[in-house]
């Protein structure tokens, strides 16, 4: 949902018919905002997927063990 909103915002930002260098600041600000929104959305999705899927690799320690036989 957040990605959809950022895409719609970007499309609305670039719908001007004549894009010249007078509105370059607005375009740069919109691009930075879109990049931040996409990065946050990507991080949230990645963290949620990591929490749902626990690590299945076995940890092997090379240190000494305290097992006394």
C-alpha cells in the first residue's frame, strides 16, 4: 500500500506538460521523498519476512565446549 501511494505521488509530480529547470528543486525534493518512502517500505517488508521465517542454519562454534565426560 505504501509503495502504491509513493508511485501515485511520483506520477502526479511528473505530470507537468512543460518541465523546465524552473521547478528543478520541486522535482529533486519529490525524488528524494519517493526514494525515502521506497527504502522504508522495502525495509519494513524485508523485516516482516525475516520475522516470519526463522533461521534454519545450524550454528557451529569453534570455541571450547564445557562438556566433561
